[in-house]
C-alpha cells in the first residue's frame, strides 16, 4: 500500500483543453463510464470545454465521475465577453475547476494575483479548485524551481481562510513536462510536492498542509501512472493528452497500488 499520511484520497482529473465537440464528449463518456464503473479508490473528474459541460454532466449523471471547468472569471458577473463565472459553473452542475493552468498563465496573461482572486471566488461558490503551479524549463535550469513554487503557492493562498482551504487541491505541473512527452522523475515530483506542501504549511498551518492533495501533471500516461501515483507525496494526477482517449484515461485511473 502507498503510504500517504494522513490518508488523502487520490484525485485523477482529465483536462481536455480545446478538444472534443459535444458529440465526441458523449462518445467518450459512453466508453469510459463502464471501464471505471464502481471505482471508488480515486476521485475521478472530467474537465471538458465549456460547451461540452451539459452533455458530460447528463452522460455522467448518478455515476462516480465528477465534472469541472477548465477556467473561470473572478468576478460574479459583468461585461466580460467570452468569460464564464463560478456561479455559472456551479449552477450547471460542476463541482471542480482548474485554475492557473500554465497555458492560461503563458498564453492568456494570468498572473499569481488573478489566480488568487479566482481561488477566492471558486471557494465562495463551493467549487473545488485545482490550482496549477509549476516552473518553466529555463527556471529549472537556473536553479529557480523552489523560488517559483514558493512564490506561486504563497501568492495563490493570500487571504484564504483555513475553513475554506480544506477544499483546495494543488497540481504541480512542471511546464516543460506538459504535452512534451517528458515527465518529471518520481523523485523530482516528490521533491517539488514537498516544497509546495511546506509553503502550504507556512500559509495555512501544518494540519491543513498534511491534508491537502497535491497532484502531479505533465505527460502522465498509462505507462508511467503506476510509478508516479505510488509516490507517497503524489496524491493524484492532472492529465491532458492521455485523457482524450477513454481507454487510456481509464488505464491511468486504474493504476496499480503497491
Ligand atoms: C495538462 O494539460 O494539464 C497536462 C498535464 O497535459 P499533458 O498530460 O498532455 O502533459
């Protein structure tokens, strides 16, 4: 058995990014659901594009699969063309939301400050936030991994109350490993997770830090899921490319526990 302490239920989330029409999303669920039927060891979340959310929610109704958004705005509502609010995600039936994904940070100008504002709003709407942090390749090569992880984690958590914080999930996603086929070694991931957890302890206290789930993301595939997910510090995975195929994502969900 893995030695997660205290026991933290692993969470395996699919980030479909800008892939799949509603029809394709429905097809995915019809193949995927029977493959993970009755699976309770891990929390399973699908994060489809916004236009697929209603379809995926209807198709997963009464199942062990949750649905989340890939992003949201921090304001309750307003003149923000093209944006989606936390209230809209929650009212649609989403239970989770990805915040601060590196593609949002790099391509759409998200900052540590907007991630923090989004985190506050997501918690107010009872969405379980999956907050992404992770260093660029240049930052790792310059020996700045620790500094980046401490900064991103501490800034994300500014002003968060302890009672709300127990719903937060953090995803360590080294940017150089996302969609590249390169994976952090289990040791690299475990080291980064310890750094993140140490900052959570400074921001929110040791007890909450010990309970917080920290996922790994970056080219997780069926072939490496078992090794990664058996690291005691790794409490689940955020999966991009390999989550687009139902068989492949089901194999990741069914990693073998040592
Ligand atoms: C991601 O998009 O969060 C991700 C980890 O992608 P991939 O698994 O394709 O590297």
